[in-house]
C-alpha cells in the first residue's frame, strides 16, 4: 500500500493510518467465495483484512483459492429448489444494512428482491 514498506515500523504505519482515518481489522473468516459467471473461487482458511477508509470498506483476501464449477460452492442461488427463496447470507444483510443505514429486515427484503445482488440492494435503499 505504501510502496515496499521502506523499513517503516509497523506501529508507526498504524499511527499514520489512524491519522488518515483508516481503520484496519482482521476478519475471522471460515471461507470466502467469489462467484463469476464461469466459475467460483473458494478460499478456505484465508486471511481476510477489512480496511475502512472514511466509510469506504475494502477487503483483502490472502490465500490460495480452489477454482470450482460456477454455483457449486457453498449455498448457491440455485439452492432454493422446490420453490423456496434462496438463503441470503447474514454477512450480506449486515453489509447492506451498514452501508445504507437500513434495518436488517429492510436489507434482507432488498437483497431478496434483487436476487442477492449487493450493489442493486444498496442502490435500492440509498
């Protein structure tokens, strides 16, 4: 982020980031799934870091993903077979609620109405 580190003391780097309004925290993630149209990338035991820079959240994933068939990882959108609604991950609900200031029920409803699309749900609630 700041070049090659240049020998900066980690404590000094943390102080500089706090002065710029950047908060960094580790996320205790069990699994991270990135879905694309062609395949899913599944990170098991990944190191996840969340950086909040004045309300803009960025997540960094460190690990080696396994590439699997699209929609086959975790609870896919097709998991709602039999006419039931697909399960909306709690993390997605929390993210939309935090980003928009909406209640968790409103965030869940927006995600369900937009087939789990985070960006569309946020746009609907903003």
